[in-house]
C-alpha cells in the first residue's frame, strides 16, 4: 500500500515538474504576443509620461524622492539614448525637458543633471533635442540653486555661444562667471573672446590685458599675450592696407615698398610686427602680412571688426 | 486594571530582567521566522546595482548606490515593522501562549514593552547589517570620499527612529485588532504621516476657524513621518547622497519627538492590553 502511495506521489511530482516547465516555456511567447499587440495599437504613446508634474511626483514619493530622482534621471538618459526610436517620433525628445525638470525638482542638488541634461537639450538634432531654450531654463534652475557655481554659468554661456550664436550674451554670462570665487583664471579670457567676437572689442582687449597682468598661471598669461599681440597685428595690417589705398588714390598705384609710405609722410617709420620683424608686403595688392620669420604667435581671431576699424581710420585720415 | 497574576508581589529589581527575557525571546522568534532573509534580497539589490548602474546611467553611480541602499533599508525596515509588529501580540493571543506567559510572574506592561524592544532589536540588527552592506558596495565602487560613510550614520539613525514609530503603531493595533486590519491601519497612518505638513498648510488656508483648529490638532495628533525624512527642508537620503552636513540640534529634537510619540503609543498599547479579558 505504501509503495502505491509513494509511486502516486512520485507521478504527481513529475506531473507538476512538467507543468512548471510547460508554463515557464509558454510565458515568453505569450508575453511577446502581448507586446506585439501593444506595438500595433495606435493609442499607446511611446512618449507617455506618467506624471508630468514635478510637485506631484515629489509628494507621492513618500520620502524616497532621492531614489525617485535617480529613476527619472536613468529614464532621461535611456530616453535620450534611444536614438533609433527617437528618429521615428514626430517630435524627438518631446519629454526630455520634462524628465529633467522632474529629476531636478526631486533632487535639486544633482549637478550632473543640469550639466549633462542641458547639453542633451541644447545640441542640435539629430545629436540632441535641439531645444536650447529648454537648456537655458534647466541651467537657470541650477544657477538659482547653486548661485556660486561657475560651471553652470560656463555651460549657459556655451548654449548662447553655440546654439544661439549670441556671442555678446555668452560673453556677458562668462564674464559674470569669471567674477565668482571658484572660477578658473581662464574664464575671463573666454569671456573676452566671446565679447570681442560679438563686437565688444575694447571690453575684450581690457579683459585680456587684465588677465595678462593679474594671472598667476604662465599658460593663461601667454594665451592672453598672444591674443593681445594678434589683435595688434591685425590692426597694424589693416592700417597698412588703408594707407596703401590712400597712397594709390593719390599716385595711381600702390607703393612699391613700405618705406614709400614713410617718405610720403603717411608713416613715421617702416612698420614691423610686435616682435620687431618687418611685415611682408605685396605691391600689387597693397596688402601686408606677417613674415615667416616672425616671433609673434598669431592666433586667428575668430571675429572681424575690420570695417569698424577702417571707419575709425577714415575719420583720422580725412580726404 | 487587570495586571498579571501575582503582579503585586513582584520584585522591582527583576523588571529589567523580565523585559529583557521577553525581548530576547521575541528576537529569537523573529530569527526563527526567517526575518533576516530580507538581507539576501538586499544583498542582491546592492550587488546588481553596483554592476548595472554603470550601464544604465551617466555619472552619479555613488549617489545612486546610497539612494538605493538607504531606501532599501527604510522600505525593508518599514515592511518588517508593519508585518511583524501587527502580529507581535495578536499571535500570542491566537496561539494562546499569552496565557502561559501571563501565568508566570510577568506584568502585562512588561510583556508589551519586552515585545516592542525585541522587535526594535531585530530591526537594529537588520539595519546594522544593511548599512555595512551599503558601505561595502561603495567601497567596491570606489571614488567615494571617506566623509560620505560617516554621513550615512545620522540618516540610518533617523530611519531607525521612524521604524520605531511604525512598530509602535503596529503594536497598538496588534493589541485589539486582527493582523489584516492592523496592517491596513498602520499603513494608512504611515502614508498620512508623510502628508502631515499639508494639514498644517490647510489649517492656515481655510477660512473656517473650526476646520482650521481640527486640521491643526490632527497635525499634532497624527504621527509626522516627514520629520524623519526631511531635515532643513532637504530629504535626508538626498543629504547623505550628496555628503551634506546635518544639523545635530534638529536631530536631537527629532529624537525627542520620536521617543515621546513612541512612549505614548506603547502606553496606549499597554492600556488596551491591560484591559483585555483573557478567558
């Protein structure tokens, strides 16, 4: 009798083991069918955001908002990372700004979220979301929380500089950042570069000069010096071209050599670059340039205030 | 009041010993009930997070380990406090073991206090092991400043205080209600306790003086769990994750609040349990 019971229970055991295997094997195809049905359904929005209000998420997190902030950040990173899926959406990264807003409301101290998040938002499509306005909003939120953090102002300046091409505004933001205690010494130079590119040449020159005089870093000093010398070279070359043009107006040709400008009374001496090496001069075009032997480390200045400078010269040398 | 048999003849000096004996037995019972199995799940969460976070996120790995670890400490602790707390007394009555216990020279209040302390000790062991687990995961992850490890301690302490309060709530319900209802009541109060600040805001916003008074009274009567999660208007776990200093003075006041509230609830549990008629 007991043998029969044991055999029955053994069969039962095998039966349940087989049932378990069968169920386990059938789960995957069943789930795949459910997923396929969901994918076909037009009512499912892949951009669905369960909670759009940062305040509501904060209240509902029941004291675990720090972890919920992490989950939203992971979701934002994953959302941004799925480029193939994003390419199919009508508006790419529609929810990216909202996800980042919720993350930083739940945990406003997540510096990396402001920095990386604003970069995701500001980058043009298809690399980024192409939403520089949202990037500025996120950075302003970060700056409001961290008013002494130069890195957020640095990023904000970049959004103005690269996305909006508003060099003056970028320069102003960077200049503001350079006044923060924690700001690195090169920040002022960056502000100068942006401001000069935006046309504020004299401000830029003053900033480079101050940086040259005050910086303790040899590299920063050298960089400032090279910028100042490059500006000086540009202005000298534009002056030579201008005066050669004046000479041509009077004599019907450009001067054959630069010393003709001296003899004609336009210049007091034959001009040389700041390292003392004479400029190369082309009598056919009336244009001058730095000699190959120059010791000036010329930096191609990424802005052009030539026209403004010519007008200034014209006022000094009336007809 | 119905005190335990022979209660009047007890020697006062034996009281701590009797309470400790009950607490020790409660702790042993919890271990026998395999409460500490949650530590395996916790270890798995910590190991998986240390492996997976690098793939899932961009920076902030250490912060996320702290968030995940401390949240797990709090969630596991709360679940244990509720689901073990609700059966602390009820199980003894259901199994009728309370009769055997109260037949011995043990006061009813000693029984309640002993039970409460036993579960608190179980939670303390749990929390201590989990905190070491978080520290080890951070150590494995690397790049964590030494100060961060120290900053975990006040947060774990505040979580422990909130668990003591949750346990006390469950204990009160356990003395007169079924486990299912006790769990529901405790859970509701735990959730309401996180929204307590809204009551105070409501009291200031309402135009009715009566409703304002009721809301304000409820604010003080209901357990304020947000006391244990927010410090200087900052979430405590968040503070630890960013290695920010905490105000020791405020922690002292939170401790006072926790001890007073827990003391009051244990007193309620004793009063209810003392009035129960065991036939």
